[in-house]
C-alpha cells in the first residue's frame, strides 16, 4: 500500500493541517482569556487543547492515525447494533407505536456476487479476489536466507500497482473427525502393530482436542480493483475489472511460489466457504442448489440393472 507523502519535517499534509488548526485554536483561546485570567490559569486551559491536537496528529492506534481512529469510533457508536438481512429498507415504526430503543438496521453485505472463477463483485466498490497463502519457517533459516526472503517479499510489495490486504485469521480446529477416521481405518491395517499405533494415535488426537484449544492459522491476500468513474458501460467495466483482478491474483500466486510460499487463487466454492466461515465460524453452510439437469436424489433398487 502507498504511504502518504511527507510534506515538511517528516509530517504529512493531514498532520500539518491538524497541527496548524491546533496552534490557531490555542492562540485564539490564549488571546481571549489571557486578559481575564492569570498566566498560570491561561496556560492550564491552553495545555489540554494543545495536547489533544498534537495527539490527534502524531499518535497512532492499531496502525491508524488517532484522528481517523476517533472518527471510526464515532461512526461505530452511531451505527445500529442489531442488523438483519433485509434487501429492502426497514420501514419506520408508525406514530402510534411506542418503540423502546432503536429499530434494527439492514445488513449490507459488501459482496454482491461471486463469479465462477472466484472474483467477487463488490458493486460500486469494484471487484476483489482471494488468494490463500501458506507460511514458511522463517526462524529456521540462516541469516542470508532470511535477508533474501525479506528482500524478495519487499520487491513484491513494491511491485504492487493496487491496494492489497494481507489478512491473518486464527480459527478453532476440531480433530474429532480425523480421530474417528483413523480409528475406523485401524482394523483394516495389515499388521497388528500398525493397528495398535493407529489406535494410539486416534486416542492421542482425542486427548489433545479435549485438553487444549487448538487453532489453525489462515493467511489470505485480498486483491482489489476499482474501475475509474466514467469508464464506459457498467457491464463492460465490471468484466474488465474482474479480468484485472484475476490477473493480479495469478501474478501473486506465481510470485509467492517463487520464494517457497504455497499459494492458490480461490475459486467460487472456496471463496464462499471462506466468507461463510467469517460470518458463522464452525457452522456448515447449506448445500448449493442443484442445476436444472442434475438429479436431486438417486434411488437404486437391489437387483435392478443400470
């Protein structure tokens, strides 16, 4: 992602504007109240204003400027806490109905549709694609190998021509299914020693799953593209944006594979699964509807010929 340009003294234009406004407000407060109050009291009144402005301009929270963080917090507090799936607008309560609290708001999911190739349609926000990436054992590499990996990754970041989000998500993992499959396959093993080893391994998996909270780490790279306003017809611009996003996702996969990181461009089913897990972790999503020419159920009769 591009960093804001430094205008003066290592400060961005936004920081200079905030500091300038703070200095102006502080000067006005000092000029107004200095004839009325002692110098010490005037300084005590001006100091919090100066401190707040400097904190807004220079301090950061979670990688975000404190002024933007404060605006995001205010926007979060203004939003409704309860959201429901309502494509249409939620009607206001009639005048005769006394409603305590606020009505729920409509949940606006940013992803409008997922194409077969895995590109997500974000409506006015353009398109996006998901790339699932693996990890590498950085600590076990030599200093030269670590420097090479850092340089390779830095060159990839510098080569990006659009914003890219790297998302690291930790989710709980359940080993009960794996332990059940190992236990069921144990009697079919050809040697009694292998059977005992498989049964012991299944018992170990059950013990680990019951005694600890196990987490698996997923790394996703979100590649986005937003067509410029006035770039032709909407359908044509959307198709062009989807092609650009797919190309950038494929380039990210090739680049990451070049320095030993396994990566894959998620198709439609994998993308929908990731989005479903983000909303309802651990819950299975409904089966997709069958095609018109695909049978929903199959019934076989014993002894009948195919």
